């Protein structure tokens, strides 16, 4: 039933959920001003500014991160107004934090910066900081070490500022307990639906209503400008497929980079976890320690029972069903107290209880894999791929400028460039101006260039456009259709169906509201209720907000309680037949995650207020024309 109120979420909402910008607390719309930032800037923030180049770079980086998540969804969302605003929000809020940190003299010393860099696992080899790995990672970001370290200093200073605000928002034990009780209250719910399609036979849509809707919604019935194009793609990945690498080259690389192909020591362990909150009172900790001692005493007598006792007693939902087995892992994979204990044990040995943020662990070491060098045969494919990528990158750099020059200088055809660089001329399907498109035409700059006069009227090749890192495309128009208005006759059927469904939904809602009123009065009403199911607020998180409000907003002082929800597919009735309050005592496994969620909600609210204060202190002005300008 809940599907009747679940709107079909648009792709942009999916992408915005994925985006999760770290400080997206208030929108660009709240501080747009006409004529604010300079002509070459997207925004001014206090004494600082965000240039168009900075914005476009950040937008491209975010688009590159999101592109793999789209699957078959509409790629036009990658240049939607929502995404552009979100990216600018992120840049603006970063500027606000930087200016606050500078004024508050927040920062890190050279020693602190060095310690932080050395602690990053991705910059280590065999658990130790590697200067060579550090240089390679920084270079891969397209930055020099001074640039990278300056950016890192800013990030660490911003962390100092935001951490203090978040810490101030941490909930007290009583407030957290009340919130947890509300989240874990369980309600037994049944649903029924009055479907709107049952009323379609009662609906007659007058021709006058169809025409009135058409006249009032002309923009909905426009066929946008569109074209078909032929195009060439020059890419590093494409070139890599053409590169041949010999066994001798692979062997030489392997020998000169031996450190990269060492497998650090790994260990396998099982554990029994007794959950104890980080801030648990002394009595709770003492009770857990007593229980751990009892379990450990049994294990000392019969170590072979570890699997059985883990299944009985462990409160780790991920490993308890496997007898506590955590599989193989290396250093850096587990929290430090746990890791230190594991790497201090001998195979078959059982530890004393180990305290971590998760609780008390009893650990048994079940296996050790010593550090070893990975054999050449095992890594041959990896090395070949890396050498091909390196060779292709070099070749791409050599060819990119020549490719761009050729399509520009011989702009009446793509054939010369195709022959010179041995590329296949491909053809597109219909491409909509500024809208959804497949393949390279999802790129806003290429799309805009194709619809410009030079390509449309003068029939020239487009410039070579970088649609993604290490990929250039040039295209030319082969067919064009201008924008056109659909006639009333063409869309009459579509409008009639829409208006009929709309009216049927109103009739269903009217019937539903009447039945709901009778149910609340205790009158007998013909309703086919579905099978009851039990829900907590935590379990209902995936349901539409209006459903959650109906279920948990129903007055449960007198049961059964009823609520109603209107949706495009009909009217939903909800019956709450039982309520089970969360009892104090042993908390379920999800309680820790829920407490963390509550803390994050409070921290977000605190941060919203603080960021609004910073916005007033360091005025923000947006150049709306620059923000909404699509790349050309």
C-alpha cells in the first residue's frame, strides 16, 4: 500500500542523495544578489572570492565522482541546476570556514602536519610512511607537494573549527535515551487502499477542460530543439588497448618496483563481543567485565568451544553467526586496541578481554600469514595494465594537440582527423539541446557547442572538447530539428488521461476520508485490511515521510487508532492495533547506530545555526548569471 504515496523520485534527487556534500547546510538561493560578485567570479565571500575557473573545476570533479553511480539514468542531471547549486554551496561554505579559521588563528604546525600525513594508510608501504608513495599520490591529484600541503592545512584548520561546534551539540544521556525510546517504539500496523483507478469510469473530461489545460501549460507540450551528429573520440583508454607490452618490460618493472608487490603480514581471528557503550556507567561496564570473565573461564578449560560460545554470546551481528570469525586482515583494518591484541597473540592463543569503543572483545588468533613477496605471475596482469596506461598517457599527450588542431583547421569534415589518427567516425541518436543525452553528448560543453551557430549554421566541426579526463571529442551536425509546439490535437489523449486520473484520485480521497471518519467514530466500515506488520521508526526510515507521520502520529491512547494518506494512486488507510514501548535494559544491536544518528542530527542543526552566523559575518553574494551559465 505504501507505494501509492511514494512519488517517482527524479534522477536529480538520487544524485543529490549520493552527493552528500560535507557542509551543505543552507542553499545558494538564500544569498543570491544581483550584481554581487565580479564579472569573472561566481561568488564573493567576505574578503574572498570563488572564480569561475574554481567553480567549473569543482563541478567537473563532482561530475566525475557521480558519473559511475548513474547506471542507465539520465546523464543530464550531471549539469542540473540542483547539482551546480550544491557544488557552489560546498565552495561557499569552505570559504566561510577558511576565513573563520584564519581569523581565529586556527592551524597546524609543521610537525603536526607531518604526523598527519605519515599516519594516512594510503601513503604507507608495509605499515610505514613512504615518501615515494606520497609523491606519486600527490602527482596523481595534479598538484605539487606545497599546493597539496597548503590545501591540507586548510582542511585540518576547518576540522578544528567544525569539531568544536559538533562536540558542543552532543546530546545528554537523558535526551539521548528519550530519542532512542521513540525510535524503538514498535507499532503493529495494517494497511488498506482505495485505488483511484476504480473511479475512472465515473469521470468524464470535457473538451473545454482539455483545451484550458493545454492553454495554461503550453511549455509542457513543446518539442525541444534537437539534432543528430557524427563524432570522433580520442581517449587514453582507447589508446591503451592498442599498446603492446613485452614480458621483458613487465619483468624489468617488477624487479625495479619490488616493494610495491610485497604482501604485508595478515592474521585471522575470531572474537566474542560484549557491547558496552563508550560512555557506559561503571555498573554497566562492571557487569560486562564479569560476564566476559565467565566466558573466558569456560574457554580456558575448553578452547575448542570458542565457535559455540561465540554463537551463543557474541553481540557482533556480523560475525556471531560464523562463530566469531573475522577472516583475514592486515594492520590498519581494525581499531587499534583490537589490532594490538591480535598482533600480540600466538596462533591458537586466546586474549584477555580487550576494551574498544565497541565494547569488550575476547579474541582467539586462528591463523598467521607471514609477509611475502607476490610472485611475478600473480601481478603480471596488474603491471601490464599499468605500463599500458603509462604508454597511452604519453601517446595521448602527444596526439591531443594535433587532434585539436586538425579538427579546427579542417573544419568542414571529420574525415581528415579520422584517417590521420585512425579513429572511427561514430553517429549519435537524436540529442536534445541542454537536455538528456547518451554518451559524450551528456557533456554540457559539447552539447552547447553543437547547438551554437558555428556548428549549426556554418556546418563546422566543433572544437575538441574534453568531456572527461584524458578524453577528447569533436563532432559535427548531420541533421537538425528546431523547437516546435505540439498541437492540441496531438496531445489531447495525454491530457485527457492526466485529468481523468487527477479527478479519480480526488474521488478516491473523498471516499477514503469518509471511511476514515467512520472508523474514528467506531462505526462498522467495509475495509479489507492487509496482514498486520510490526514497525519501529528506525525500520520505517525507507518509507515515504507522510507514511511515517501517519503511522507514528496516530493517537495511540485509544486502540485501534487510524490515519489516512492521500496519494496519486489512491487513498491509503492505516490501522495501528498495538503499541509496544521500548523497555529500558539491554539495548538491541542497532541502538549504537541510532544514538550516533541522533548525535549527527543535533550536530547538523548546530552547524546550520553556526554557518548562518558566519554568513552574516562574511557576506556572501552570488553572480547568478555565472552560476547558471552552461559550459560552452
